[in-house]
C-alpha cells in the first residue's frame, strides 16, 4: 500500500485506474533500470528491434548509429534477420507494401528478360538460351524473377550457391547465412560465408521423422581470388566446390550486409494502418446516432425516445412490418431531425502517410493507392525521371549479379532488359522507318526492329526478309496507290487536319 492513499475498497473506479497506471509506469521504469544494469549478453537490449526503433527516434539523421550497431557502424546479421522477419510479414499481409513491391517488379521484370548468346546482334533472331534446369528455376523463369524482387524488398540481400562443376545454382535464404569472415580490415571483402541449415529425414520403413540434424559449412565467396582454403574454420568444414554470390542492396560504404527496401517505410505503414483503423472506429461510432431529438422538457424527450425505440406495428392481415413511411407523433416544442452525414470521417486526409510509403518504395503515389482521383490520367500513367532512373539502376545491379553467376558456370550470356517506360508503338515504328530511309539500317535490320516494336504477338514470325512472292499483290503489280482528294496536311490548320472542311491551295 502506498502511504497517504485510501484503502482499495474505498476507491472509486477512476482512482483505481489512476493507481494501476502509476504502478504500471513504475514497473516499466524498474525493468528499464535492470536491463541497463545487466552486462552485455545474448539477451542484450541492443539486439532487439524495439531498440532499433528507439534509435531511429533518438538519433534523428543518424538512425542506425549508437547502440544498434558496432563501433565501426556495422549492422549485425541478427538485426538484419529481425528486419527481414518483419518485412516478410509486410510483403505478405499488408496490401500497400504488397502493391508497392508488385509495381517495382512490374517495372523491372514485367516485360520479360531476354537471355541470348553473347555477341548476337539485333539483326539476328533473339531466341533465349536453353539454360540448365537449376539455373532456369533459380533466375530464368518469370516466377523466379518475381520471387527475387520480393526477396530483395524483404531481405535486402541475395545469396546464390553456385556449383561450377555441375553448372547448377541454388538460392540460399537469408535465414541460412549464419556468419562471415572479413579480410584486410574491409567489411565489404567477405571471402567466406558460413551456412547453417536443417534437413528433415524420414525413415522410409516406419514413416517417422528421424529429427532435423543440423548442417554447417563454410563456402568461399565468388570474389575470392587465388587458392581456396581446405582446412576447417573454427572446427567447421569448408566446401570449396561451391561458391556463394552475394548481392547486397541499399548498403553503405564499409558495411557487410544490405538493408531491405521495406525497412524505411515500416513505421509509416504502421501509422497509415492505425490512421485507417481510427477512421473506421469513428465511422462506426457516428453510425450509432441516427436521430437528434429536441424538446423543451426532459419528460418530452423521454416520451419521444420511447416512441422511437418501440417496435414497429404490423399489418394484422399480412403480418408485415409497417415501419416504412412511419411517423413520430411529437408534442409542442419538440423536434426530431436526422443527423447529417456531413460529420463523416475523411479517410483521404491520411494520404500524406501513403505518400511517404510511396516515396520510400520509389513508386508513384497514384499507382500505389490505385486511386484514380490522385492526379489526372496522364499523371497516373506516366513515370517521372527519378522513378525511371531508380528502376534502371536496379536493372543494372541485377545485370551485374546475373553476369557474375553465368561466369561462374562458364556461360557467355547477354541479358536484355525491357524498357521501363516504352514509347508508343507508332512512334517507334516511325522512327525505325525514318532511320531505314536515311540508309542507317538495312531491310533485314528494319524488319527485326519492327518485330521488337510490335511486341510479343509478332514473335512467331520469321525474322528474314520476305521473298517477292510473299509481298502483297499490289506491290507485285506495281499498282499505284489511289490519289488523294486533298493534298496532305501541313499541320497548320485545325479544320483541314481534321477533315471537317474543304480547302484550296492559296497562291
């Protein structure tokens, strides 16, 4: 019992609530003091995501400094994995984050990536290379490419286990990376990665799992030069037959691990969800009140309220409710009004929070919210230059990573990425036609470029130039095209260009 306070049995509800709040606050202070007095260990507070969030609030423009990182500014692997756990949940469950990642995937990978033999020119057929099964399943299909982009958003790191002898590739999840070795005081130079995983084995005779034995091994990095180490590292064996290609994203100079794309927007996603939830709560609260009763006396208000609360009468013949078109009988000085819906909650007032999510994910706000009221049609369908450049930069990063993987398995591949914001088809065709007329391209090159401009629906056509027999009959017979009734438009008269008014040549 705290001195100078009343006994609990004599306290009111508000006094009891205040006392409970005070006690809770003191317990939190005591827990914080105990955690600060505890020596560093496996349950150190700085290893939690809560401390990371506090660091963002406390350090302002230096959110990842101080207790969340080491003395050299490194973000530990455990912190990256905790970030990844939260970001993976957002990619799966939060509609805005899922939409943002889908938009980025569509811009970067959506039109399809061509992998053709090195040295092929645009004048030749651009058929994709027949990749080994493991390579195709890891990076060569549309499904695998979209999975790669979602993994980048949630993990910030890609790991590919490359078997140079068997020419196979395996994608390694971040959860299986358990350690690293650095060299020469450079955190970016990681010659060896430690991988830990479990394989569940089942006894085929009984069908009972034998337990998940843990496997642990060191693999050399793809950047390691010279001879590989064969002796164990910290009593863990080294497997030099396979290499790990590590692709970090959003990494700062001097750091070892990448940071997830979703990490900067995690708290704004939570704020936006809370705002929408609060708006929904207010809307439901407003919906509880439908009528406003005004009366000169309290007895009159009670009479009107009881009349409104009474069940509606029923037709004695049919038993149907007579509530439709019913009326309230009011006395003098009484009034009954429906509450106006002008008090409804404005959900659109939270758009600045959604704009921060769009900015953090580098996607347009109209595309993120799928709301046609955000700007006009041109704004919603057009990408600005910074967004295009951000997507192009991601393509270049993946281009370097894929080329590194193909070099490891001794394949010379040229990767052609789709355009982020392709031109209109007719403009592309006109540009190719003008360039061919000027002599810059041959007829065979022109046809190949026309196929590219016209899209996937024309890919089944032969890329070679058609023979004379394949040409239209009008071309074979040298038939002149029909003469124009009016001279061609010069673009200087609106009605003449539209064909709505006859015109004559002026002398």
